[in-house]
C-alpha cells in the first residue's frame, strides 16, 4: 500500500518508493506495477500524475483528482513555481555549496511527440546544492586506495528531464546508483559492500501555492528506510536527521 502524505478534494500526494514506475512506458513494457494504477486501486478514484519522478527516485509525488486540478497544477510546474527539495548521495566531495547553470538538451518520453527534423534548442536549467556531510571510505575503487562520497541537499530551480542526475554528472559528481549518468564501478562497490541497489536520489519535500485555493501547500516525507540505513553506515545519521527535521 502506498503511503499517503496529503489529500483534499483536488489533490493527493504519496511517497513513491524507489523502483516503482509512475506510469506505463514502452521502455518497461513488461512491468506490471505502476504508481498510477496502484493509487487508483487504493483510493477507488481516477488520479492523474502532475509531475514525474524517475523510476529509481523515491519521495513526494503529487496527483490530481480531477481535470481542473490537473490543469492548474501542471501550469504551476511548467512555470517553475514549485520549490523542490531533494537528497542525493554523490561521488566525490563537491564544494560546500554551488549553483549549476547548464542548459540541457530536451528529452522526450512515450507521451510526447518529437517532430522529425526539428532542431530543439537546449533548455535553460539551474540547480542549487549544499553539502550536508562527507565520508572517505577505506575501499579501493578504480585507481584510488580510498573513495570519497558526499550527502547533498539539492534544489532544482527548473524542471528539466533528469535534471539533477545530468547536472551532477556535469560537475563530475554523479549520483550513486545512476546507471545512465553515473559511474558503474562506484555503483557496483555500493552494491557489493553496502547492499545498495538503488538510485540514491530522494524528493524530500515540495512547496507551492495550492493551485486552486492559493493557500500554502507543503508536502514533506521522510527518507526511505534503505536510504537512512545507508546514511547510518556512512556515519551520516545525525546530518540526515537534522536536515530532515529542519524541513518540518
């Protein structure tokens, strides 16, 4: 059963676990579990996803309960009027804080049409991050006798496809568990030594004006048990708890 974080007459927000698709895609045509269908079955109502989370990403996921609510919320996301707060575990030690201002090429999914021969210009993309904790693991990876990793708080100011994953790769600090934009040798080390087989990216909170009433709306979840357990293994339990509680 999906954990419900918020519900009113127009919207419902859940905590999406890692590994769960939001909806059916051609790339995963053999998958049988989707957040959309599971939530419909759970509450007995039709729901529409307002935004996306990658399959490997966990955390806050917002759905509309009627077409008018979907239209209003979609407009807020398209206008970048939603503050999103993520946690990520990355390779290396980035600066204590930073801004990644790097345009990204447009990416399409099964529900969008790509006009053949049309040259889509890169889209502006801005991501802010702050370093919460670091660790140096005494395990040799690649040519180094020890390996460095960091826990980051990440805020994407724009909503491009796979923005955080692509931006972290751009600054050479890819997210652990990212099979597309990360480093396989580090992903495999986390699998072998920490039993971690997921993308270490979590949407911890979202803040926006209620798209219909205009009232402040804060959607907050907690780190998944496996995410929290990994942070504890790396000595980050206190940093994770302090940051999570600070969002309340």
